[in-house]
C-alpha cells in the first residue's frame, strides 16, 4: 500500500489540498495516514487560535499554557518522525526477513524496530506473501502484533497507536483464517474491534472487521449471520464513499448468498460488478472464478470450465499459488461433474500435493477425500485404502478433534471391508468440512474459494 507524504497531508489539514477527495478515500482505509492526518489537523487548529500569535503574551491570561505549548511542539515533530520511520522501515524489514525466522523478534528489539513505520512495513509485506506463503505471513503478522503491543505511546497521537494495533490484529486474523484456524481468527478480530473502538471514529474500521468475520462465519456454517454482516459492511462503505470496499463487500455478500443456496442471486451480483473499473484485479479474478462455480451449480459445465481456467491462468501470472490451487480444485470438481473423470483425478492429485506444500493440511485432506470419491466412482478403488490411512495418520498426529479422527477411522474400516461407496466418502467429506476449528495449534476445515 502506498502512503501520502507529510506535505500532502499537511495541505489537506490546512484545507489547501488539490487532491482532497483522493486523500479522503485513502485515509479511511490507512490507519497510519489517518493518525498522521489527525496530528496535522490538531496542530492546524491550535495554530489558528489567536492566542498563539498574539503580541500580548506579556499578560499571563493571554499566553498559551505550558501544556498547550508542549502539545504544539509534540504535534509539530510527529510528521517528521513518521517520515523518517517510513524511509528506514522498508530497509529494516527487508534485512530482518532475510535473517533466520527465530531471530526476528530479538533482532528487531535490539535494533530499535519498535516503530509505527516498521509495523506498517511488516503488514505490507504480509499482504504481499499471504497468497504464496501463508505460514510465513502468519509469522510476520504475529511479529507485527507483538511490536504494536509494545509500541511506546510517547511521541505518537493516541489514535495512531490504537489504529496501528487494530490493523495488526485484523491482518493476523485474516492470515489465521486462510490457514483454517478459525477460532483463533475470531479471537483476533475481537482484539482488533476492542482496539478500534478506542479511536475517535471507529465505524469504518468496524465495518472492515465485520467483513473479516463474514469469511470466518461462512467457514463455520453461520451463513445467515454472515449475510447480515456483509450487507451492513457494504452500507457503511457506501456511506463513507469508499467505492472499492463497497464492491468488495458486495462480492462477499454474493458469496454468502451462494453458500446459502441462492445461486442466481449471487450470479446477478457478480455479473454486475465483474467489469466495474473500480474493482481491483485480484478481486476481479476471484469474481471470475466464482461465476464459474455458479455456472457449475446451474449445470453449464462448459462455461464453468472456461471461467475457472481463465482465473487459474491469471493467478499463475500473478504468482498467487494458494488461490490458483483452490481454483484448480474447483475445476477438478467441475470436470468430475461433467464426466471427465480422468482429467479430474489427475488434477485432484496435483492439488492435494500443492496444498500440502503450502502447509494447508485441512484443505489437502478435503482434496484427498474428493480424490478417493472420484476413484470409487470410476471403479478404481485400489488407492483408496492408502489415502484413508494417510489422512488418519496425519489428523491423529496433528491433534485433530476426536470426531474427525473417528469419521476417518470409520471410513478406513469400511474401505478395508470393501463396503465403501462414493456417497459414504462424500458424507465424511461434508462432516469434516463442517467441523469448526478447535483451540490451540490444530487445523480445521479450510475456507472454500468463494470466501477469498
């Protein structure tokens, strides 16, 4: 994310900015710039007071109080401090992330990295690598949360402190949700909300948190609540004039409607936004993939495969491996429904391996079950016992909930007895996907592509 420099924000605070609308839109979603702007506006207001410039300072009742004078000086130095931090933070973070991960916290604390600029640089980096390396992104957002918690309040406006802490917690929540750790993600969104409520105007950031909860609610089958939150967030973004986030909230609302079985309503919303010039490229690709899922549910497999294949190709160009793999899995499912079983089985095998490489064990397990189901459908059950044993071993070693282990053990026994049918595998698949995340470090059934 790019940020406005000190001069641009100062002109905005003074009412002389030629790009006022652009900056207004930006600061609604950038806590760092919003905090800096708050300091500028407070300083501008104090400097407009007649007493500050009065020649009659010899009279004690006209002279600004020592507290006011100190505040003016503090605000005047905030801009320079953040500007200096921004210049050095990128280098600090690049050097830090090039070192071994176990050293990150100690290295950052020793080298004076407890600044807003460093936290902002860490979060920017996490957003870049989330689709490619979510496990590494989680380490980065965890570090950002820790640094934000220990950020010295002296020298920063209070709104800036609360805002940067809230952003760190929300980004951490999103990364946890990508990895299927939903209970932890909800805990992190609660922490983010608690912090943002301490700012002067929290409504916008609370809408972003609502949208974060929508993603998690869908994954743990709380769809009606998710629909309400998505629509509420969209209304808030529209009120604040943030067209891009309004569109994103509309996209998410459609995803919830799709999950609720109202496919045509979802299709209508996605068609309405897919070519909107304010939709960012990544969201546009996701909408294309989601249109493919709608066509699949409506039985138009050719159009579904075309949409999904185009989305996969664009993810490939952007290097977004996680989203590409999820969409390839959707394409495999579509091919299976279209009767192209050989191609589907090959793709299920590839996506299973890719999810494991990405560290997304829950999604890998679900793909493995889809592969087992497909093999049974085409009368090739030889590999199914091995797949079931592999999944059972991994779920057991990962400390997965006993219900999941029991379901997999039951499936393995049915396969060994020659009694497994595709419908049984699908039943176990649906059961495992519906199990919410447990506390601690265990994984849960991961989000589906629509939720991205």
